[in-house]
C-alpha cells in the first residue's frame, strides 16, 4: 500500500509540473489609459492593418491580413518564437474582441471612446500577459500622439 501512495503522490507532482509549466497559468488584466486622440483615430489604429502593424511591437503581424479587421478574420502575431493566433469575434464602433489560441489561450477585448482606450486580456499562457499588455498600450498611446500631431 505504501508504494501505491508514493506512486500517487509522485504522479500528482508530475501532473502539477506539467499543468503549471507546459500550459502556463491563468492570467487576467484590465488596463485603461487616457490618450489625446479622438475616438475615430483610436478605432482606426486598432482596426486598420497598416496602422496596427506600426504600433504593435514587439509582435509581428502575419501577412494574410486584409486592410481592415472584420469578424471571422484569423491572423497570427509572433513574439520571437511564440505564435499567437487571433480570431476576430466582434467589431463594433467602440469595441474589438479577439479570441486567442496557441501562445495564449483566451481572449483580448478593446474598448475606446473620446480620449481613452481600455484593454482587457484573459488567458492561459507562459508569457507575462500584463507586461505585454502594458507595452502595447504605451506603444498605442505614443502612436496616437504622433499621429494626432502629424495628421
């Protein structure tokens, strides 16, 4: 019986290591920032491929994107060797929702209005999602500021 208990404990430890190290951890983050930009400029920066690729760093966008993000579109970003697949689920006048898979299993929602943008990210990943989300929001703010100053 003692060998069986040890085997069970050993299996439990292996399972914990696999779940925590291979699949990642569940993370959630919600950030909102003020930006000096009108709502339509924020929307265009999130939904237009050419603008999106200019501020979405350090990620690289796949080439199969259309000019504007639309529901049903699937594209991939790469962060070094890690691929993250995005499926556009919802596009509205002030909202974008992406389902994420591969490097992040979860979703990313964007909301915006006059002078503000909000990002909500939930998922299971080995990547530090809050750090990446913060960098993306700061990059977006910088892009919007430079775009507003130089139309």
